[in-house]
C-alpha cells in the first residue's frame, strides 16, 4: 500500500506569507459576505469577533447530502455554542445567493447562524483545505479564541460528516482552564486544576 505524503504548505496569516496554520498561532484573518439568520447579506470579518470564541466550519457545497446534515447539526446545537459565548459560521465556496436558496429549500428558510461565502476560495486556501483540482474545500472545523488564536482544528474527507457534539465538548474543555483528559466532559475532574 503506497502512502502519499503531502508537501507541507504555508498560508498567509496576518499578512505574512509563510506562516503555518498551527494551533497556538494567530488564525488567518478573513472578511467574507454572509447570508444572515435574518435573511440579509452582510459582511463579516474575523477582526470584529475579537472578544468572542469563534467556530468556523467549512463544508464543500450547498445542496449536497452530507453538508445538509452538518449544517443541521450545528443548528441543533446552536444554543449550546451561544451559551459558551461562541459565534458559529458555516463556510463554503458557494455564493450568498446559493446559500439563500439552500436555506430556503432545505432548512425551512431559517438557520440561527450565518453561512459565509468564500467565493474567491482565498479563505479556504489560507486555512489549507482547498482541494485545488475540485475547486471546493475539505471538511474543516476550527475553534478560535477571543484573542484570534487558533486553539483547535480538525480536517477530514468530504465523504464523512463531523460530530458537532465533539466541537461543543472541545470548546467546553478549552474554556474550562484545566488540563483535560481523553473524552473529558464538564463536571469531570481535570488532570491539573484550572
């Protein structure tokens, strides 16, 4: 069985080409148009989110079955994210008008969080998940702290949906302040106290 080794790529973060996307470093900044829960088109930026936790989840395309389940998964747990002072954003390479049509057709016209349009594919490139020959991104989820530092990331194949419950659990662990063991959940002891 041949193992394919992918060359390590660098991304442009904070205006400095060559900075690696890495947990513990500043997350790449971005500005994108989004389709809002109120049914409007609005510009969003990472700079405006300072002081809050941010959850960015990238998915390949609107009107696809696995993506639909993930968007619904984040919708179903949205109040838990809000309780943790976290803003959630779905991101794909689709236009805001495609997002609007998809929300109307597949999500009863309502989502509690914005869907952002990475139409230029620049943000997907900066986060290192753009599949160049396909023109869309892998599934990636990122937790960014209130100072703009990337604290957690998971990237995987387009054919498998992620666990939104795991994103909530990791966010809770990051906010707990202590060292958390495997499968730690709120109410359990830390390996070292906060």
